[in-house]
């Protein structure tokens, strides 16, 4: 089938689906609440045959390899900066690692006829036999043949068409933040990390801009009650959780109010009983998000590929949605499985932190941890589907 498609969300899943659907002949519009495309963000990685096969079929693999960072060593330090232990790049990277902004730039640049609307969001969905009437905060109401919710863990589309967020999102006891700050020139290629029980603080040089650095915070928190988008409340919470912490934490916190690119969210998992309802379907973190899983970006791209392929193959969107979910859900379940990495990165108790350091500070312990952590969940065999 072909027709008009609205995609809510312009992070990774949305632009990947838009790129593939436009190539298949669909008229695609992407709406994004942020005022502009994000140029910062964490490094992302792809691992395993499914990820690399899809990127190759999209015609992106060679370009992404040319932009790859090659991964970085993580060095854990005490409050004086003394090294406690190091972790090799394999712990955090995959077969292909690069800044999120590089993938975003490629997807947007290759989108061709895709129309992007920034600074707007969906406010209502009304389905009829021949389409979905979509109301927006800014733009006039418009009818689309299909609507794809690729708008993340806090999906507006999911809330309007499926279930309220509390029924779909399980908080895992941690919050995570990232922001940019000026680089003072004393950071090499390593990622520097410092713990106190229940907190992790990280600092690294920006791999693309030598004048900038990236700060990271992961901390245990009994309640994710900080309002989204409230920079002052976020800064206060960081100040509360990191009060009295040494190393370079005061420098990092002081830079937060003036940061140009900020991420702050809860560590959580998303579970939705069904990913489609009529002409509306969920994709990426909106359907099956898992913060810090390390598999979200690759899963989002593979899922976008399968969804676009099934919609291009059949004129019946219901059959396409059903087949997409049947193929991707087992893969998503495997990606979501296991303990949250937050418990290893920021152990909540003093004894747990000490035990973690003893294990990872030992070569045998590091080898066992890498073996148990680390291979990408087996993706679908795309050639047999």
C-alpha cells in the first residue's frame, strides 16, 4: 500500500521509518515537539548481523563506518582522580559506535521528500474507516492514512490511542542525565567515571568538537517526580543527590544551567500489550523502550525497517502491523531482558559498590562480566522472513 503517513517523533525510530517509507512511495510527515533537530546526545552503537544488515540495506553502513569513533576506554577514578580500574571499549561499544547526531544527520539528509515539522505535537487522534484525523498544538487538523507513534518512552500517541503512561512505563529506581559543557583541554579520549553509593558521574571530551565536553549523571532516586523540561527542578535534584561529592562533580553541576543540550529522564521499561490499534502503530521506545539497555538504537532501526517493509508489501495495514509485531516483539523482549545496567554502574549501597569494584578491578572478573553482559540480543533473520 502507499498513502499518507504521520510519524510522531524525530529521534531515531521516526526518521528511520520516514526514510524507508518515503523510499517505498509513501507521503510522510514527521512532527517533533522539540524546536529543532538535536545535534548532541550520547554515543550509540550497533551490534550483530541484524543491525548491520539493515544499515547496509538502507545504504547507510559505509557512511556510518566512516563516521565511527572506534569506542573508548572507561576509567573509574576516586575523588582525587586516582585510577581504580579501567574497562575496555567492548563494555560500552558494539561493532559500530558513533555520535547519535551523526546518525540523525544522515537519516534527515537522506529523507528526501519527508516533511519535518519541529516545535509541534499531536493533541488528538480521531480514527475513521478511511483514515485518522490528527489535531496538532500548532498546525491545522489534518487527515492521514496511518499514524506511527515513534515519540519515545513518554509517547503522546501511545497515551492518546492505547493507554495512560502509568500503565505502560515501569520506573526502575534511577534517573539519568547528560549535558554539555566547555572543555578545559585536560581530557583525553577516555571516559572518566566516579562513583559514590547510588551515584555515577562521568566526564569525557566531545569526539567531534574539541571545545566541548560531555557530562553524565546516573543516580538512584526513590521517585521520578522531576517535571520534564523543568531545567531548574532538574538542577535542584542533581544538587540534592550529588551534594558533597568531590572529584569534578561541582564543576559539572555548575555548568548544567548554561548547557545547550540537556537530557534528563527516568530509567524505565515500557511494556504495551499490543503495538497497533486500527490505523495507529507504535515504534521504538514508545512500544518497547528500556533505558540504558544498550540495544535501543539498533532495535529501533531494525523495527523501522521491518514495519516499512511490511507496509510496502501489503495493501492491508492491519496485516502489516500484525506481521511487524510478530517479527519484532520476541527480539524486543530479548533486548529488554535482564537486570538494569544502572545497578552495575551506580550500585545503591556501599557494600555493593565495593563488591562491584572488586569484581571489575580483577582481570578475571572483568572477563566474566564482559562475557555475561555483552553480546547483542539475536535479531530476526531478515533473509528468511
